[in-house]
């Protein structure tokens, strides 16, 4: 790492154990800050319940709540995700019911963007709903730097990501898109971010004032975009990272990872070439072709690479009214 990045790493990197619950609770009380936790979810009935239950038990249904609102943002699940999440104690919001004037599209970033209008916390914590290693220390650790230091606006999780094939656990083998796509892009074009250990982590916390100023790609480019755009808007020192240990979750196959990688590359192009001049000159495409072998040879399937990006939420006319409505919901007496 370059000296400036190394200095940032030493100054802005901590571990979950550095943020004991009682200290973070006290910091929240001093800051008079409200916290919303959001789980974007699509067909996660197997894992969403234990995550919700842990947040409620440890951080909400306690004498000094650290979390004020817990939302599962359902992106059109076809399984029992919504029912399981509600039974465990979450407020379940369907993606299509937020900002209904704007037709919803599929994608993780879309759910996260609409979650801003469905919550009102001063700090928003995003947690992936497919985690098998979740403990409430994830939320506590992510909140620690934000509540302790007003100059921090975005906190990313860092962790070891083993790859579980079902029969073998491969040490640090789970971050394939990170190592093959995101990290090379950052080191080449945004070297200030080369010290971020997990740039694509789905667990992070940010101040609402930052999130509502940023555009959200609707697909899997959202984590890459939020990191790069925060750097451009506020500078490197507004970003911190917290080591949460080991992260276990459902792994995607290589074909799905290829489509995710394409969305991240497109997100990077949108920022490196905002006018589209390079893409017009060189004819950069917007599809990805993948191949399967059949009895008759190879067959091609071509996918559109999600390119839609939502504008900053602060520019949406309905945002103020939906935010006020969410605040009324947030402040209701928590369910015991």
C-alpha cells in the first residue's frame, strides 16, 4: 500500500472487539441518534429469521436499545421470507410499496435505495439476509466508528470469507469477484481505496445524510458505487472498516458471479467515463453472453447487464413525505 493508504488503514481499521456494546450504547445516547437496520431479502427463508431474532433479542428488546427500527426489504420473494421475518420481529416492507409512482425493477441496489424511503434512522445499517455466521456484534461493530467519530460517514465490514463447497471449506476462497474484478479496478483507478479489505461487503453502515446524496445502481454494482462515490464526495478519511471475523453465506455459481462482475464493471465505467465518450468510441456493449454445452454443441445465453441507476434520494419529490411516515412508524412502541 502507498504510505497515505497505509496511514489510513492504521487509523481507520478496527475490530468488533474494540466496540463493546455498553460503550456503543452510551455513544448512541450522547449523540441522540436513531438507527435503522435493513436486510434486503429475496427468497431467504432459511436464514432471515435467525438474523432478525438476534437483532431484536440483543439490540432492540433491551433496556438501552441500540437499534430503533428493523426492516426486511422484500424484493418479491416467492418463498416464506416475509412470513418468517415478520414472525421473528422485523417490520417487513415490500419493495413495490415504497415510492409506488416509480415502477420497481429487480436488483439488490433497488431494494436498498427504496429502503431509504422506508426508514428514518440517522444511521442506516445494511446486513445481507443470507448470512449463516451472523451475530449481533456485526451491527455493534459497524455502528461503533460512526457513533464515536462524527467525521466518519461510511463503515465497511471486513472479514475472512471461506468458500464452503459442501464437502470442503477453502480458506479465504469466497471473495472471487472481489479479487478478480473489484480489487484490480480499485487499485488501478481509485488507488486511495486499495486498503479496503472487503470493498463488496454487504454489511456496512452509513449516515443518512451521505446515502441520500448518492446514486444507487439497481443491481450488484451498488456496493462498489457507494464506496467510490463516498470517496469522491467526502474523501478517504470519511470511510472506516471493522473486522467482524469470519463471514459464511450462500455462494453463487461461476455463471452468476460472471453476471455480477459485469454489473460491477459497468458501474466502474459509469464513473470513469460519465459522458459515455469512451463507450461510444469503442462500442462497449451492455450484454453478457455465456455458454453451455449440449448434445448438439455449445448453446449461448445472452443476458442484459443491469444498467439502471437510481438518482440520489434527496432529489425524489416524495422522499420527504415517505421519510416522515417512516419516522412515525419507527417511533412506535417496540414489540416485546
